[in-house]
């Protein structure tokens, strides 16, 4: 099995967790390389609905190890809560390994995110992600490896908390962190070596991206982005592994959503947006916020393909489009009287972009749970083929409902 990357092609929430879980049926390792507990990957299987924020989705399979690379902003309290929830669902303990170079998200990070107004201005997930990455770049962050020495851990905590003017109980934070270190001591170390050895040993490997291309710190809709590298390039950035990928799966919904602030050209503030939100259950897995909804945007999707070099697409939540007379797809923008087919760098340009739509026939039939492409209504098949032509790559997965089994695999899928 070649190494596979699964990357969000939109603003996150593309149902990557489900695609990763599907691909990991036959993989031995699933690696997270970016983001943190801001991610919300949902997997619905026979044991219930698992809401994962830090645990790699593939690690729900007994034979698949989950690795958290150094590019992940690791919230120890969040990880422990998540593992407890999985245990409460009666799931086997995931086989997890943590990079000792991963930076910790600490209580003062959340505090600072509120205090400096970033949480409201960007509409963040309020998980302390931005401030944790800020401390990392400013070379004052604390990493998993720093938990080894209690004295320097306390000093480090005091210093970083003072810089943030955080007045919380440092002793309690330190005690929690030491307990965390003990719990994970045998599962912490050089993740780069672990992943490289697994690749050399021929293990099937899936790199699970968090968030999406349009939220990438550099290539997304800056400044309305997250603070990590969410594209395929995040794999080297967040693991230190030079991997030759056999497949890069771009995941896109059959429509578009966004949470938080920032431009969204095809957003529909009327009945269609409401219909997509209700039909797709578009409420955040991490924050419960209602997601902004609109039609699929090919300008953005082609841009994401250009950035990541997708070998294929997973088109998720196609079932949500059932029952519409016609389905629209953005194919260009009008910005200040000019027709634009390239995704602009300026958030301001995008905010004023008026989308140009191609309208395709819709389909009446419910398609939830269908697992065979030829069983889809003709109009749904045409919609999928049209997207393949427009982007120039095959659609190898189609999501037809929330359950882990509601997926059509085509070709290699
Ligand atoms: P942060 O990552 O919490 O700093 O939030 C920055 C921006 O990224 C906000 O617009 C968030 O709503 C968005 N964001 C972060 N993580 C996710 C995600 O997993 N899905 C969708 N949006 C996200």
C-alpha cells in the first residue's frame, strides 16, 4: 500500500475523518501532522459516534497505530478527555504514540486568545491554538520533551504564563502535566524515526490532515486562517519525514461550508444555505457553532488542487443535495467588473467576489447509504463526472451519509 495523504480541499469540516477511517481499514499507521484540538473528526461506526480532536481517526481500527507528529499543538487535558470518552463508548484503547517535539497547548494560551481579541476577530475555535503556535515561533513554547524535568518545567510554565500575564494556578498545571507525562512515558519519543522505520518496513500509512487548504496559514484566506500548515506540505513540516506519497486525496464536500470569520464567495444567506445546513447537520464538531453554507466553488477547488497536487478527490455528503431541482457550482468570480478564475491572495478581493454559477440538473431520489456508483440517480452521476472533468482528476470516494459504511469507493477507493 503506498503512503496516502488525506487533505482538506476547503475550509475544513470536509468529512476527512470518515475518509481516513475508511482508508485505514488496511493501514498500520495513521499520522496527524498539524492542528490540534481545534479539529473535529467524526467517525460513526458500530460502537457509536466518535468525535476525535487529537487522536488520529485511523487509530480506531485495532491494527492501526496513531501517531501525533511534532506539528500538532498538543493539549494534554484535551487528549486525556478524548481518550476517556472513547473508553466510555466501550472502544479498545487506541495505540497512540506522541512526538516528544510536539508543543503543548497550555491554559494560558486559551486565556491569551480571549484577552487579545483574536478569538472574536478571527472567529477561532477558542482552543488556544494560535497562541500555542505563536509561542513556538517565538521560541518560548514548552514541548512534550520538557515534561521530563520537573524543575525546568515549573520555571518554563512560570515564564510563559508571566509573559501572557496569566494568573492561573501554575502548581496545578504542573501537577497535571507530570501525571500526563507518566501516563504517556512509554508512548513518547522520536516520532520521525518511528514513522520512517514503519515506511521502510512497508507499513501502510495514512497522513491525516486537519482543517483545510483554505485555512492554511500561508496559502489560505489570510488572516482568516488557522496557525498551521494544513496542506500536503504540512507532512514534512509536522513530522520531519521525507515521504514519497503514492496518493494525495483531496476531500471536498459536494457543497461548501465555513465556520468563523473570513470571505466565502459562494456563501448563501438564504433558503439554500439554510437547507444545506439543516440537511447536512452543519454544526461544528468542536464548538457546536452553526456553519456558514453555500454551493461548491470550483475556483477554490482548483486552487486547492494546484497547491496540493491531488491525485484524486473524495466528494463527501453528496446525499445532502438530493431533492433539489438544480445544483449550482461556482465556476468564476466577478471582482470589481473583472472576471477572475484564479483564487485571489487578498481576503478583501474575495470578500467582494460575486460568484458566477454553472447550474446542473438536480435529482429527487434520496441516496443515503448507497455504496455503488451505478445505483446513483443519473443526474447525480453526471454531477460527479462533471466535477471530475472540471478539476481534471478522478473522484474515487463519494460520501452518501454519516455512517462509516455510507461511502462509494471507485477505482482505488
Ligand atoms: P483556530 O484554528 O482555532 O485558531 O481558528 C482559526 C480559524 O480556523 C477559525 O475560522 C476556525 O473556525 C477555523 N478552524 C479551525 N479548525 C477548524 C476545523 O477543524 N474545521 C473548520 N474550521 C476550523
